[in-house]
C-alpha cells in the first residue's frame, strides 16, 4: 500500500482473494483447453465478464467505488470457477485410470513454463505498477487509461494463442507438421493488431471518448499509437512464446525473463515521461520478437523432419 500509495488497505486484501481464484481457476481452464472445449471456455469467460460488468456498475453506483469493482471481480471469479467444473465431471469418476506422471518431468516443463508466463505478464504489468509508484495519482490514472485502450489489441488476439497451443501440442505429440498452424496464428494476430494500431493513430480522440468517456484523457492522445505498437508487438511475442512452449522448447523462458527484468530496471531508472517508458517497452519487445522468430528454423528443424 505504501509503494502504490493506496490508502484503503482493504482493497489489497480483496485483491488477494481475486488472485487466489484466478490461480486455482487456471487448472480447470487448462483441462478445458487440452480437451479443445473452446465453447465452454468462451461460456465461462462470458459469465465472468457479465457478472463483473453488471455487479461492478451496481456496486460502484451504490457508493462502494474501487472496493465495489473489486467485490464484483471476486463474485465473478467464484462463479466462473464453480461453473468450470460442469464439463469436468468425468474427472471425478472413480473408474477413470489416472496416468502416471513423473514429478521430475512435471517440474522440468512446468517451472520454465511458469517463468515464461511470469515474464510475459510482467511486460504489461510492471510499467503500470512503476508508473503508479513514481507518478502522482492523476498521471497514473492517465497512464492506466492509456494501457486500457492499448491492451484491447491483446484481448482481441489472445484467443488465437489459446486455440493454437493445444492444437500444436496434439500435432507435435503425433509427429505431424504444425508449420502452417503456427504461421496462420501469427497472421491472425498480426493483421488485426496492425489495423487497430493504425485506427488508433488516425482517430485517437474518438477511441478515448469511446473507451474512457472523458476529454481529460485527450492529454494522452499522442501516445495511443506508440503504446498500441508496443501491445501489437507484445501480442506477437505472446504467440511465439506459447508456440515454443507447445513444442517443449522451454528454454524460451531465459530471454523472456531477462527482457522482463531489463524492462523493469530501465523504467525504474528512466521514467521522466510516458513516452520514455513506452519506448523502453517497445524496443525490448521488438528485440525479443526478432530473436525468437530467428530461432524458429533451428528450433523446428528436427521436429518438422519427423
């Protein structure tokens, strides 16, 4: 609370509950992803979104402010977690034979994968947290609005990665060629990301009013396109990182984690303006995208020959 200048500590306790259900919910959603049960995934996400929207509006207008929004997220997290068990009832059937999974194999894949996802999450979280620490509440609010508009690009393209991952896992396990699947996923992320970035550059004030509803955010209109470019590159990086994890190239966590740490360190020391922060994030993300795409021929040479 001291680092982020948050006066109401109860909000942090509520965030703990939100994080708890987000973490344990990953297990159920992973099972649904592995089963290619995308309809159920969409349904659960829709239920969570509707609850957050409806209760969030109700609680906030009832005078609960930020705490009201947090309460809505808690209810949505609990509800979506409970609903996610519906298509997984078969897991509790005693007749099912549980496969043997070695602990060493689990950790050898799980630990670097977790570090990869941690690094990826840090890319779009560390900047907001550091801005919240170094800037006054008004400036931090402007940057949060900027981040919200920019991350729409990632939210639009994120489902592509969710579908690509289990499909390539299956093809990889069956020794089938997955090149076209990966290239199609990149294309489906690249095209809308660039188009949205172009629209942001052409009509920044329109999108500010559309998403944020307040003219005071016009102060960040010149930064929307640069931030959108950063998120577009991040979306591509997310697809590439998930691809390497799907074919068990888990060492990808090393450059991603180094990049995430470097981003935080540089922003910590160089944060005079929002433009400086965005530039740091963009350059590091671009370098990682180029590096990982350049690694593709070597990483897939033996696999594709199979």
